[in-house]
């Protein structure tokens, strides 16, 4: 009997996000430095006669477990592309630890975890580039979440440049419990043709290097998101004032805000203070996932 397979779905953080062009199809070209934190949803799967999904965890409320769920869409897309490499069905259990519609790629990370499970169960190797192309059909963040390592994403998120090295850092995340629709943020975006990201230092191995580089970058979605949810701006200011904070900024289209730290102790201290000030907010802290050898 085949044992259940478990994949983690780490939180995605946009350390910098520049909107560089509005395309004719209505989508936007972006450039983003993306990292992943060691804090995640869990997806467990075992072979079954047909596909099914149940969801538990602190953020399971209100999430549908039907065919429209990104996890089941990912499984269905894989099966349609590689029917001979797919099991007849999967019994899936998602533990939803990350807030929803929060700018940290929760749904995209879950879909990517499902694709990794399907590829891992396949009786022969699945071409990585084809799996990445399939991931892009499910959502702009899914290809990056498939890798879950430091990278630069361009285009609408499908052009990925994994980084050969990245400094060891810790992150504190805080979400005020307000869901933000990405489309609403983009509708309020004033400039659609901003400067691209500056060139990254080579090699990028020290936190100070990254901090200097980040000081020349932005999240272009942050100002319109703050207009929608003023709490985002308050949290950025509070994290920026915490000892040792290299950068405080919003991730993605929000409403999750992060503080970046060189030490685990500073990140934990900031998280403790935020929990004290905002007992009803979600707060998490973790090391960033690095570059595998």
C-alpha cells in the first residue's frame, strides 16, 4: 500500500515588486524579487478511486473544496496533460495555516504543492519546463511557488530567474484580517509603466547588500492597497520602527506586511510586540528558505 505523500506550500513574499507595463490583454508585466518563508500550508494526498478534497486549519472557513479550488484544478490540469502518468484519483487534505487573499500566494502555493505531488507520483519523470508551463495556466504566482526558492520573476510571473545565492534572513509577517482583491488594487494603480528592478549585486550573500538594494526598490501595489486598507500603512510603520528591521513593506497586493531581519531574535521580538499590539491579527515569523546546493 502506497503511503500518503505530504508537500508543504510555503508563504511567498514579494520583497520588491515593480509594475513595468500594461499589456494589450489587460494584464501587467511585472518584475519581482520573490522569496519564501519556512511557514506554510500542508497538503497530504493518497491514491483513491476519485478526486476529493477536505480542508482544515485556522483559515479553512469559507474555502470551497469543490472543483473550482486551485488544488483540484491543479490535479485536473496535470491529469489532462499527462493522463498515463496520473493516479485514478487522489484523496487530498489541505491544512490551511496561511491567511487567504493576503498577498503571500497561499492558493498558488497550494496548487504548486498539488503539482509537485502529482509529479512525484508519476511513474516516469515529468519535464520541469512543461510542468512550469502548466503551472502558469493556473495563476501568475504558481510557477514561482513550484520552485519555492529565491528568484526574480518577470512577465506576468512566468519568466523565472532562480538566484544562485541568497543571504540568510528571518521574516515577520502580519495580516490585519482584511482580504484584498488583487483586481481592486490594480484598478487604483496610477502608473503602469514604472522603472524595472535595478541589477542585483553579484554575488548576493550578505544581508547588508540586500538591504541597500532593496532601498532602491518599491512595491508599486503598496500605495493603492493602503488607500483600500489603511491598516497596511500603520503596520509598515510599526515594523519599520522595530529594532534590526532591514525593510518593512507589503507583500504582493496585500494585505500582509513583512519585516525583514538579520537575526532570529529580532524577528521574534518584533512578532511578540505585534501580537501584543494587535491580538486579533495573524502574526507569523520564520527563516527564509535559502538556495539548495
